[in-house]
């Protein structure tokens, strides 16, 4: 395989899918050397079979808003690869959703799920519907309409969706309810369910907690920990909130959080009580982060910007793809950043990754550092299949163990001759090898 040739070919076949090409380019660039040690992979054209999804389902979703107007949105499910287990991955509801974004997410999910040590293939779905500004009843009607189509493509051993941007406990509840009504089956077909109906304890916390467990492992390789470290967090949704919670538990100082309108910088740090305010503001009232600056004196609110210009020790982007570019990376480095751990999927642009790696700081891609969410989803599937539930402490201990094992894999496959750990290479090679071996064993299917 010559990675650049495969990428050029994919670009000409899928010319309007920049995010998909970006994700594929990152992976192929780092697995090329390992792949070429196995001529049998090339003979089976494994590379194309791994890059192109098994199946793309797209459909129209028709629903009625509170004014009685009939509305339409697009719905999608990308079933990327099921070599190592049933398709598994989140559902995103956001106005920006399109096929390219979901293809990049499903591709990433395949490698991420492989890293978790659990038997899960990769998928992603979603819609260009945005829950922002919609009433509860509108969100319910939309979720039900979305499920009228999605239901026929999923199942506990076939494809198990979960949350992502714009899809939290409320949306999963509505979708699971409609799935159950249509199939008459109470099965573990969704993860991230409410704890009263089969949801795993610690699933809401899992992505953020896992992100910080991973960061701790990275810091340990340089004899450091989080105590007293200043941390920049972007986003204020699920991943950002529980990333902040774990940073506080580890003695770090949370300087910023954000939403799509701007960011807040709190010179005194966002402490436990202030984080509770943000959680309530975002989860209960669906408010804006600007309101934090209105409540607490001395807090700076910067509209239309991201927090990367602020001085800190650690940055963890937890909002969305391509939210941290090459210039941001240069600013962070000039301000003395020592580690970047991605809570979001592909938040750093290729230029930013290059800058972090050239400066040899600790940098980990989302497919490793944010794998805690899908890991606990996998644990939720196990609990559902056994019709039992584990305690929060049991699930948290398993999550920690999984994040530590992903870190070890990154060290194993990503350590360079000078000792620098290339987490991008480590995660991609480790994730790839397991899927590749499974695909080879299963023949041309
Ligand atoms: P939420 O919807 O809970 O929160 C998303 C946050 O990011 C909000 O603060 C939102 O602001 C902000 N945001 C969303 N889109 C944009 C944008 N285009 N520009 C700026 N800010 C934006 O989502 P999650 O916390 O679940 O997901 C965040 C990231 O983590 C995503 O990349 C997701 O793929 C990834 N992830 C999520 C996992 C999970 O378990 N939920 C697991 C692994 C990764 P606003 O409120 O203004 O929209
Ligand atoms: O990107 C992700 O890993 C998720 N949104 C979570 C997927 C899942 O199935 O829990």
C-alpha cells in the first residue's frame, strides 16, 4: 500500500467528504509501515475494504413541530465494519451533520472500539436535526420519527447505537421507547439508557473520566500528575462536564469551558460548586455558557472564540471536530502547554497534530483518550445480556483498567527510537491490527 495513492483515489471517489478523507489520511499515514510488513493484507485489498463502510443507510425523517408545520430532516446510519463484533457507535443530532462527518466518525469508531478490548464493530448515525431551541415534545416527536426508520437496521447483536453531540439521556430514552414499541422487544439495543431501564452506572461519566484516566497515564510517563495543573476545557456538554469533574477530583484547576457561542475564563478556577451550576444550566435549563460569566464576578466571557489563547499546562478539547487548528497549537505551545488529551473526536487539525508532535509534548488522539465512553457502553451491553447490573465502583474499576490497557498498547506500538511516544501511531496500529486479523480470518465478505 502506498498511503498517498490510496488517499488520492479515495479523494477522487468521494470528492465532497473532507472530514472522512482527513480521518482516513491520519490512519493510513501511520499504519503504512506496519501494513506493508504483511503482503497478505495487500493481496486481500484490506486497505480499501477497511476504509469504505460496509453499508450506508440514509433516509428522510418527517415530523411535526409545535406550530403544526410538517418538517423534514435527513437521517443516517453508517455501518462501517463488524469484523470484531456487532456494529456499535453513537448517534449525533446537530445542524452540521452530513455523510462526510458520519463517515469519519464511523471510521474512527472502528479503530477506537478495537482498542477497548471489547467485541464491538464500528458505526455512527445521526441527523441534521438540532435539539437546540426545540421543545421537549418536538424532540420526542423527532426521535420517534427517526426510529420509525432506524429500527429496522439495528438490534442487540446487529447494531447498538448510543449518544453523541445533541443526543444524551433524554434522546436515548425517547429512541429506546419507540424501538421497544415497534419491536415488542426489551433488549440492549441502545446504550446510555436511563439507569432505571438497563443503563449502566458510570456511562454518563465514562468518556470524561476515561479521558482523564488516560491523561494521568500520559503524565506518569514523565513523572508528573494533575495536582495544581491548569486545564483548558472546550465544550460544556457531556464529555466536557465529566472531564472537568475528574480534573477537580485529581487536584487540577479548570480554567475554561465553552459552547458554540463562546468561552468563559475563570481566573479562580471552576470549582465543584461552580461546575454544579454549569451542569444544571446545561442539562436542566439548556442555557448558554455566557450565563456563567453573568453569575460569577471576575469571569471573562469571550464571544465567538475558543479557549486556546489562554495560558495553561494542559488542554483538553471536548466539543467537536477541527476546533483546534495549527495557529491555536502554536499559541498553546508558546504558552508552555505540556499535554493535550482529546475528549472530542478529531478536534485537532492535521497542522495542530504536527505542531504538537514536533514539539514532543504529550498528545493523544481521541480514538484512544475518549474510548472510555464506548467502553462502558460495551460493559452496558454485557450487563444487559446477563440481565444484571454492576455497581458504580465495579464499572469504574473496569473503565480504569481499560484506559490503562489502551495506554499500554499505545506505548507498545507507538514508542519511537528516541523514546518519544507517538500516541497517534500507537493507537492506529494497535486498533488496526486486531480488525485486520479478524477480517483476514473471515475471508472476502
Ligand atoms: P454534547 O452535545 O453533550 O456537548 C457538545 C458540546 O460541544 C456543547 O458544549 C456544544 O455547544 C459544543 N459544540 C458542539 N458543536 C460545536 C461546534 N460546531 N462548535 C463549537 N462548539 C460546539 O456532546 P458530547 O459532550 O457528547 O460530545 C462532545 C464531543 O465528544 C464530540 O466530538 C463527540 O463525538 C465526542 N465523544 C462523545 C462521547 C460520548 O459518550 N458522548 C464519546 C466519545 C467522544 P452548544 O451547546 O452550543 O451546541
Ligand atoms: O464517539 C463515541 O465513542 C461515542 N459517541 C460513544 C459511542 C457509544 O456507542 O457509546
